[in-house]
């Protein structure tokens, strides 16, 4: 068994170019094409404050997340996004390809509670032991997966347009959201704010969530 920390992988996006592309598409409505290098800022501000958000659907961002199965259930409720998710039907963790071990996401909020963490760890070890027993008896991953818990590490490829990202990040960075979800949504929102401030700066998030628990943000060149 291996205990992993989560991460979120993002492309090294040219936010200004993305915002200019949106401006160009949106100005079609008014026949008001601009040659001013900075005009996208005012334009996007107007689009967002007036609720004319279909315009920002013209651009999308794809990311990759390593998180736990429970967070996967939460994030995949969003219907205007596309997902490809590690399948527990086809991935048999007792095979060499998976290093013959099951990977779990560290429950960081239990780290300071020695007894609580021990209960979690022992349960995961037991699950792995019994998963391998069933596999040895000849059962396929389809059957063995019945034992897998919400802590199972899960890779997700996810794509959404910027309107949907705004919606998802508004909902999923708030205090009432599961900490494992906030772990990757907050650093993602901060990255979008840095690269595309005119589109994401108005979105509030849980500022009390300790940044030492953020998922690692990997920027892929
Ligand atoms: C803190 C929190 C707790 C939650 N707890 C639970 C829970 O206990 N149980 C549970 O089942 N779910 C729960 N959810 C999930 C929640 O109910 C939504 O399913 C999920 O957040 C997706 O939101 P959405 O429908 O707004 O977004 P999306 O699916 O991303 O859709 C975006 C927007 O498109 C529009 N839209 C999409 N589909 C339709 C449609 N069919 N008809 C009309 N408009 C549409 C809506 O305006 C919607 O807001 C929770 C979510 C959060 C954030």
C-alpha cells in the first residue's frame, strides 16, 4: 500500500491570448472589433458583470487531478464538463503494472490525530489484503473493486469551458466543501486568477484553508 499526496496538473496557459480570443468572439455581437491591446479587460469586465457569460464558453482548459475517489464523485456532478477517470473495473491493482499495491490519498486532517490516523491506516491495509486475496482466488477487478474505499487514489482528466470553470470554482472552493476537494480547487482557482484575472478575480474562496495542505500545482510546459 502507498499513501499519496494529491496534485493538480495544468497547462502553461497564455491567459492574455485566451482573453483576447474571447473578446474577439464576443465583439462579433456588437461589430465593435478593437485594435487596442488592453480593450479585452474592459470588455470582459462588462461581459461578466452583465451576466453575458455564454461568450466565455469559447475557451476551455483541460487539467489532470490526482485525488481520492470521494472527491471524484463530487467533481463529476458537474454536467458541462468532460471527464476520463481511472477505472476500477479495468485497473487490477494486484497486477505488476500497478506495482502490486493499492494507492490511497493521505487524509491530511487526521495527521495530527495519532489514533484516528492509525484506524484509517489499518483499515486501508485490511482492504488491500482482502482485495489481493479475492484477486488470487481468480476474481476480476470488477469483483475486487467492491472493497475499495473513498480514500482510493484516482486520476481524473477533466475539461471544461471557462464559464463552467467559473461555476465549478465558485461552488467548490467554499468552506462547506470537502477538504480533499478544496485541496485541488483552491490552488487551481489561484492559478486561473493569476493567468486570467479579468475572468476569475471576482470569485471568492475559503481563505482560511491552510495553504500547506494545497495539492501540488504542476504547470506542464
Ligand atoms: C457544498 C455542496 C454539497 C453538496 N451536497 C450534495 C448532496 O448531499 N447530495 C447530492 O446529491 N448532491 C450534492 N451536491 C451536488 C449539487 O447538488 C450539484 O449536483 C452539483 O454541485 C452540480 O452543480 P450544478 O448543477 O449547479 O452544476 P453543473 O452540472 O455544472 O451545471 C451548471 C449550471 O448549468 C445549469 N444546468 C445544468 N443542468 C441543468 C438542467 N438539467 N436543468 C436546468 N439547468 C441546468 C444550472 O444553472 C447549473 O448551475 C453538493 C454540492 C455542493 C457544492
